[in-house]
């Protein structure tokens, strides 16, 4: 059987001072993620999962359930409070052999790497698309420049080659190539989202994080963006981590799904199973209200 | 009141018949301060291109007028040194003359305008045309030591970027420049990579002077008094301007231009417009070099 590309175990993040009672007094059973004793927010606690190659894993839950926190932790934007993230040996990070000990199938805990190493891992393997294009794009810089930034980070130093690559990606994401030197500021929301996708794909990532990518777009644009994501997944052999509160999006994109509430995973399994036979009370409510 | 008089006037002991300022330690700064500056210089030399923070002292001129350079010069000079000070290539500008007089008053050094005979040269925004030797030190005054400031206003963030060699935003800035204008539009303060590691601001020298920093025989010291940073390029260090494979760095083009005074055609030139004649004239920016050539021509 195929081994997972990344193994995540016990991933946790707490905002605030924290106390001994935080974990026992928050969570879905307590209907809160704010610790009543010290006021800390348990954004994400003990999340474990595997992500396989060319697989789309959905994370669904209401706002404040820790979905986006999870993505930020995996993308090394925030420092995790605990847990491990291990990478399979087949995911090659140039110039970073030292994270794999001889003979081991999995790397050392990525969360323990230096900021410099984390950035190398991120540049080599990861792409991210945010709900808000302002987070993922430099709005004043040309669209081609936005894509080139990742290439420059990976050591590209040829303007012609970078422009060629940007043009290819923009074409792939259905942005007219003649608008390549325009800043994303001039574009519509759907186009901005597609520039973000082009930027995320520029370094040929293995893992693509999608954080509420279609939220806020109108339905016809949503459909085109989802279509695009589906086709690039098979074309680029990507592993997707899809965060959404919209079960429709999850249903369309993901084979497996995790349901989160108050920072905990309450249910996980095949998407069809979860949608047709939800076990947890919250999932039942979610499915009943949306489908 | 002349500085000489002021120094005498404020001296606790009545001034002896001595050319040096009395009541002040040699070189104006106290020994502890000089030692700190020297320590910072040593660290800067050990890590080429890295900006070493130091406790910039008050000087008798305003911050931003060359206090960083002056502190380096004062902490280095010995009475037997020969000092040259230039301001944008010119030995005779007010700023250069004031600094020269000050250092002479407090450290009793000899003053020259000849690049070859100087042992220490303090400069604002130029590197002399004549090649310098391993026996000489060039001290550059720096207004903005942070090369990344253009793309990132936060000091904490630029320090992180340097620490992690995260320079993609600087490169992006240059990429955008090329997309907009067809070439990099930075005319002075052209960012360079030092020893393959740090991106460094070479101070506002023109592009013309940037290649002189590469694998030079001379030690280059950079002092930013207002920003409290010292950095250095030791001799024989790689200094590469940021460039792309298909858009190479190039210096200013003065082809066809000749200095109206000394006839040089291989120097960095200032354009002067003669209002009466309506002519465009070019003069060497390095006045010491121009004087030397002019003198040679007139002796024949």
C-alpha cells in the first residue's frame, strides 16, 4: 500500500497564557474553545491525519473551528504549540537532505526546523491559496511579478524564462496573457483568485493548501475555479488540503474529509460516508442544514 | 568663531602653543568609544556585508552629515596618517573641508588631495578614480545602510530577511523595474551581494564605482552615524551587483564625453550647463584626479 506523503500527529495551537485546565474545559463537548479559567483560545488541539499523493483531503467546520489555523501551522506561518509533521522521503527538497536520516522513510519533525529550512521546504513543496487574495498576492505588483516572486525565491535569475513560465501559468488559469503586467488590483475577485492559483503552482508544488478559495465568489465563477482546481490536481499530481465551510465544495473536490469543531476533529472518513451517514451530532446538523 | 578658537576657549587648561586641540583626547572621541568602534569594525570585516550595530556618538556636526564616517576615521587615524576627504568626488566642498579641518585639529594628521599619497580617505558618495592599494583604507559615509529598506519598512523584518537570506522581494523589485522600464532604474545605491551572502547597500555611489568594490586590494569601511551601523568589505572579497542573466548590470555611459578641464575620457563626469553659452560641459567628478591631470598637461 502507498505510504502517506505527509504524516501529521497531535498538531496543537493555543493563543494566550494557557493553564492546566485548558484542554479539559474546552472542545465540542464543552461547546467552546475559550478556556473559562485563563481565557486562552485553544485554536487547534491534537489534530492527526495522513495526506497521500494526488489526494484531496477536505476540512470542514464552522468559523472558529480551527480549520484555517491548521493550514497556517502546516504552511509554517504560525508556530505550532505541539505535534509533529513528517515528510515522506520521496518528496525531495533540494539542498535539504539533512532532514532525512539515513534509511528512514520519513523526515525529522518539520516543525522543529529552523525558519530558513522551513522556508526552503515551503518554497520547494508547498503552494497556498487564501480566501482573501490580499493575503496571497501583492496587489500593487504585476501579476507576472507575483508569480515571479516565488521563482526568484527558488533561485531563478532569467527574466525571459520567468516571464515565459508566468505566461504559461496564467494561460493555464485562464487569465489573458496580455494582462500579465497589470497588478491584480485591477482584476475581478475571480481573476484574482486564479492569479493566486497560478502563483501557488509556479514552483511545481506537491502540496496545495486551499483556504476557502471559493467563498465570496458568485456561483458561476465558483464553478469555474473549482473546475480549474480539479483539473490541475490530476495534471500536476497534487495533494490538496481543502478548507471550506461549504459541503458542496468538499463534496466536489475531496475523497476524504475531516470535520472540525472548537479546535478538535470530531469526525473523519470518506466524504461520501460522512455526507450520507454522519455519525457525530454536529456533522449531522451540518449535513442536514446544507444538503 | 572659528573651531580652533572655540576649542581653545572651552579648554579648562589654557591652550598651549600647539596645533592640536587641547582638553580633548587624541582623535576627539574617548578611548572607550574608539575601542567600541574598532571592535565593531573588526566584526564587520569578519562578516563581510553584515551591518554591525554600534553606539554612535555625538559629533560636533549634525547626524546625517558624515558622522558615521568621521567616527570610523577618528578611531583609525594615527598622527603619521595622511588624510584625504572628498564629497561627491570633490576635495574642496564645504562638507569635505570642514571634516578635514576637524580631523586635523583633533588628530594632527597631514591633509592631502592626492589619492595615491593618502593613507585614509573618507568619502561621501564616490570612490576615487585612481586605483587604491592594500595600504590604504576607504571610509564611506552612509545615509541609509539598509539595502532592503526600499522594499520593507520594518527593521525587524529586514533583519529577519538578512538572517534567512530571504531576498526574493528585493529581486522582485528589480524584476518589476525591468518590466516597467526595460532595465533596472536604480542609478546610485545599487544593491550588491557581498561574498555570496548578504545584500548590501554600497552607499550612494554611482553605478560607475560599484565594480571598484569587487576583489579590490583596499579595505572598505562603511559608517552610518545616524542609523548606528558599521559594515565592511574586506580586501579581495566578491562584490556582485544584483543582475539577471538576460539583463546584466552596466555602468553609466560617458562615451564621446570629454572633461572640459583635463581632457579625460575615462572618468565619471558631472554635467554642467553653461547658461550664457547654452552649452553642456562635462567635468571629472573626482577633482583630485582632474587637478593632477590638469597639472601634468600644463607642465608640458
